[in-house]
C-alpha cells in the first residue's frame, strides 16, 4: 500500500523539449529587447538629443551635415559652451559668449564683454551689430545667455533676437560627429 501512495505522491515530470527551451529563450530575448528599446527611447528623448546640423553658421566648429549630440538636463552654461536651441522653428547651434550678469557691447572694435574686448581665436570674421538687431550695450538678465554663431556674417543669433532664456534652450552640445564622407 505504501508503494501505491508513493507513486501517486510523485508528480509526473514533463520532458522539456528543445522546442520548449527555444520558445522560452526567444520570449526572454524579446522581453529584454523591449526593455532596452524603451530605455533607449527615454534616454534619447529626455536626457540627450541628437540632430543633424543644417547650415554653416557655426563654421569651423560645426559644419553643415554634422551630427550634434546634446545633453538636456544641465543648463548651467559658461562662456564658450555650444548650445542647441530653436528660433522660429529652426534648429540652431550657437556659442555662449555671455552669461547672466554680464554686459555685452558690440562696437567697431568688436565684441566687448564687461568692457573687455574679446580675443576670439577660432572666429575668422568681424563681430558686427546687425542694423535690424538689438541696441547695445545689453545687460544679461538672470537665467539668460547671449549667443553668437561662429561664422558671424551668416548667423542669426542674439544680435537679432537678444539674450535667450536658458530654460528655452534644448541643451549643451557635448559632441560633434562629422557625417560627411560616411
């Protein structure tokens, strides 16, 4: 009688076939891939941004067709940072030349920040005010920056639209990928 009870007490073992194992592994792979893609989506849309730059207004630092990766979360900019922003629905990359508390003046001699003429080594054109632009000198307010394109004659920048709010920028450019010749 004990043997009969022992036999009944033992559950039947199901033989795992290679087909069952393959299905389980495939399901596991699909779940992991879905989690990875969801994580990548959130990182790209909320932490980083990536864009192809459309024009030459930042030459020589950024050229038309280059891909810019920018970081969205830290908007505490310093002078010389390159930032991504939108102006009239157009993406722009611009260099920060002045931060809150600074005074910007553009004279015949060039760009002056806090009454000091700026020596810009990578800028090959004169920095001149636009006739339809803002009036100088400009005091940069709290939470604002003054931005200029590196190719000064071809850039629409703070000389036209004035200082910009840091909260309105997309983020700080952290790397440029040369896309041409790929």
